[in-house]
């Protein structure tokens, strides 16, 4: 996907108090940053932020961190947040491969992955956010009872994600290949911008909720 550069976006991000800078200094101190001991949930690849802002608005007793690598995408979320600030949501502009430098062991309660880049070429498989390599990173920062939720309309990516679970020491707690026709898993579902678009086009949405296989 080609991302259009937005002039001045990086400067706006650098100046915004909604984006945590030098995030490695916050490692192990996220409760102090938010000023409470609420659970910490995180979305990796948050896009324009609709999903996470909805969750943060509906769940004031949970702290949220949105991670987005591209400043040209993150700036859209910032613009929304400036109109409707949420005290339990902050952003990080960073690559997901650096998660362990920013979050301490067991510091995160839940991770959301929504319509992640499929990296379709086999040589790029380790870059997929549902690969065994990333599951190992999540394993370090998730609390013992932590969960990962993943949604996509890309069946090939979903099949890959499911195949990675066992070898990486994870198991599917819940799984569906057609989320919007699964009454149980649709309960409380918050749609992303992509989900609204793809489901309106008739594309089935796949989802899993996984935990460690212990």
C-alpha cells in the first residue's frame, strides 16, 4: 500500500503531548504514566484510530496504547483525538519489532491486531504481525493470562496465522472464519474502518482470540 506523505505530519507528531516520545524510558512505568493501575491494552498497527478510540471511550477503566509506524497515518488519529481527547489513550510512532524495548515483561493485558499488512511474499513472512517471531515478542510483554485478538479479511493470512500458533506455544481460545455471522464472537465487536468497508463489500471477516498453550 502506498502511503501519501503529509507535509508537516512528523513535526505535528513530535509536538503532540498525545504521542509518547522516548518511549523506552516508560518501559515498566506505564501505570505511572497514566496515573492509575488499570489494565493496559494495546493495538499494533492502529491506522487512523477509530477502533481504539471507540474502545477507550467505552472502557474508561482500561488504559490503551495505539502503535502506528507511519506518521502519515498516525496524524489522522491525532487530528481526531485533538477534537475529542481521551485520558486513557496515548499513541506511539514506532516499529512493532521494538515492542520489548518499550514494554516490560507482563506489562500488557491484551493486544489487538486488526487487518495487518499481509506481507504476501514468503521471504517476508517473519514481518507478519501474526508470525511466530512476533508471537515470541508478545509472549514477553503479555501478562500470564493475556490475550491476543486478530481480525482480517485475508484468508491466506489468517490460515498462516493459525498455522503459527502451535509451534509458537499458543492456542485459539475462540476462532471464526465469518465473524459477522458468529453471534457469540460478534457480541461487543468494534469495527475498524477497514472492517466496515470489507464487510459492506461482502467479504467474510476472520477472527481469533488466542492465549498461551499451557
